[in-house]
C-alpha cells in the first residue's frame, strides 16, 4: 500500500531527474505494475509528478515520471504574468478567463454567451453534466463557494454527478472558499466521502479568482459572469454568462500546474471547518 514514506522516496527520486517506471520499481522494491499504480496515485493526489508514455501502443513503450514543479509554469513571460495575476487574485472580479483565452490557438478553443435564462436552462445543465460524465481519470475544480454543486434540473444536482464519478474511482479535487457562508454546500460535498467510505473528493480552502473545471487532459471550461450593476448606463443591458472552452493540451497542462500549485499550499476543508465550528457563537448560526 502506498504510504507517506514510499511517496517521499518516489518524489525525491523523480525530483532529481525523470525516472522510468522500471527504475522506480527497483527503488521501492515493488513490481512494475505496482510502481506504475503508485506513480499515478501520487500524480492524482499530490500533483507533484506527471507521467508521459513514449512509443505508446508498441512493445517498446516507455513510461517516464517527471517532476511537476513551479518553474515549469513560467515557460513564457506572459504565462508568468498570468500566473502572478491568478495567485494574487482573491475574488472572481480580480481575473477574467479571457486573459488566458486570448492566447489559445483558434482551432483549440470555443466560447458562448448565455443569458440568465439560458444559463439556468435544462440544456446548459445537461451540457455541464455530460462534460463531467465524460471524465475518465480526474476532475479539478476552481470554485468560489461551491454554488455550482447545487446546480440542477428536476431531481438531479451536479453534486450527484460528482458522487457518480467518485463511485467509479474517478476522483475530484476542489479549491474553494471555506467560510461560514456556503458551509452547507461544502459539507454536502464532503458527505459523499462518508457515504462511499472512501476519499473520492478532496476539498481545500483557497481564495482564488478562477471559476473553472478541468476534465482529464481533454478540456478546461471557464465561467465568467457579467452583471449590469457593475457597469455604467447602458454598457451592458442584461446579466450574461460567458463560457470559455480550452482544448489545447499545452494550456490544459499549464492550468493543471496552476491548480496544483495553489492546492499544495491550501489547508484541507475538514480542518478549516473544525476551526470554524470552534468559534464562539457559531452554533447559534447553524
């Protein structure tokens, strides 16, 4: 079973230089299959390493684990600038997804504008539901306060789709604010782990400006809401939501690195909730 000691041994080795699964297998004295499973588990749960397969589908296929560090985020000057904006942002108003979208090649992106009625429609709900259900490996969520988990149509809510994924051993990682407002939504999500008897969903407390979902290495979807109340005169006549889709593999990989950089330094939601519930007077609010 993968434990903290083996995780550290693998991380320390891969940090020095990229390693084949065979090398890791010898290092931890486990079979190639077990070593491969451990590496994938570390990648999903900690984001410290990534895996690439060369000559995939051939008898000479080679699986390499490499370090997934912060320096790789700054591969270009504009990405450095974007990352600094995201890291310093606290609320959704502090950063627009269009700042990322503008750099993505035309053939690897799409976007649409929805009215408030269209955003809350059955069609939009089903689009997002199907996007989540297409996950095969992992889903990463940049969230504000998990209001999206209550999004639903009839008796189906998005959090039930997240539970479906967890049942299939497709984990979800969530960055969100953990504070008194919205605490019920967070507890509802965490209750899924209790029902399933496993930690299929991990939530960490983080103030950050993105509202996005990354499904596997396939797509990153951003949401941006614009309200007439924030504009003068007739600059914007009605509330709209812009949905941005990014399919570019390089940009998705960069966004995953941004997620893991924030995730690694954020505290677990369970710890944060315990601290909140110890605050004098909290019980009168619940």
